[in-house]
C-alpha cells in the first residue's frame, strides 16, 4: 500500500484515541478533530491530483458489512463528482508532491460483542523537504477525524461518516483550488451515468472486466454484469436491480 511507511504512527495515534473512547464509553464516546486551518489548506493549493488509499479493514469488520472496496468506490466517486482529479499509483509518482488521500477506519469491538469503538481518519499526504537540510519525507499536511461507539450490526453506516469526512476535505480543497467561473462538475450530467461508473469500478475491483470505466452500459460492461450475477446466484438480467447493487456493495 502507498501509505505503508506512515501506517505505524497513524495506527498508534488511532489506538490511543480508541483507548480514550472506551475510557469514557459511559458517556457518548463521540468526538471529532480537524487539522484544518488557513495554513493546512494552503498546502492543498495547486495539488494537481490525488490517489485514494483506503487501508484494509479487519476481516470481522468486512463480514459485518463494511468493506474496503465499498469505501474505495465511495471516496473515488465523491471526489470525482466534486471535480477533484484522481490518479493511480503509477501516475502519482509524476505528480508534484506525490499526494494521496489516506482513508482509515479502525474498529475495536468491546468484550461483550455488542458495541465497538471506532476511529475514522481522512488525511492528505505529500512530499516535503526541510529548509535547513536536504531531507525529504512524506508527511500529513491536512487531516480530519472522528471517534465514537456504534452497535456492531450497524458498522456499515460508518460509510456515511467517511463521506462526511471526505466532504470536509472537498470543501478545503476547493477553497484554495476554486473551479473556473461557469465550469461544471465532470460527473454532473446524469445520476444514472454516475451509478454505472460506480458499478464498473466495483466489477473491476471484484475481478470482472467491464472495459472502459466511462459510465455507459456498453456490451463489455453488460457481459461482466451478467457473469457477476450468474456467479452470485442472482437473476442474470444485466439490469442494475436492487439485489445486484446490494451484492456489489452499492446502495
């Protein structure tokens, strides 16, 4: 993962936060924080594109209905809809600062198995150098986070909390990278096109090649969808019905 070199420090901070949450779990156990100021927003100015890196979730969390693939698709679609350029890992090395948005959801179940503490972080990492020495490092330049407690059957609802955090990033990014006057968001033409693009991304993630991810239901996308439906024991209609969208983790 692109963020491996920075994972240990972040996880240590997150686990400390979760320990605090459990120490006050008799109260609401919820809180939020943000390193979002004029100074941190200034570090986003001129960023030409970002890679989205979602950390792996624990198997038990994915079994409860919250998956890394869902979050990856959610965040990428949300940024694309806001007009923020996305890049792949291979493309990022050619972007000044090699910026990426790191999304992490850490969950620690309570011993009774009924509740879990969680910590959500959305951070922007970029390459930086010291003025006093020829030393370069990848550092967090902007971040938001939230901690709280939640019933284990409701873990999938944390997707909404992640979307809120990403929306915070979008606001920060656009405040220093305003769209040109009279410009439109790339994804604005059609909600159906956005849905098809999201389906294409999910099909590709789970191993079914939909062809070009362009938001159109072409023959290759249709064929990939039919194969997916057949494999999952769904009605092989090629339609974006509710059971198919649920199986793809899209709602």
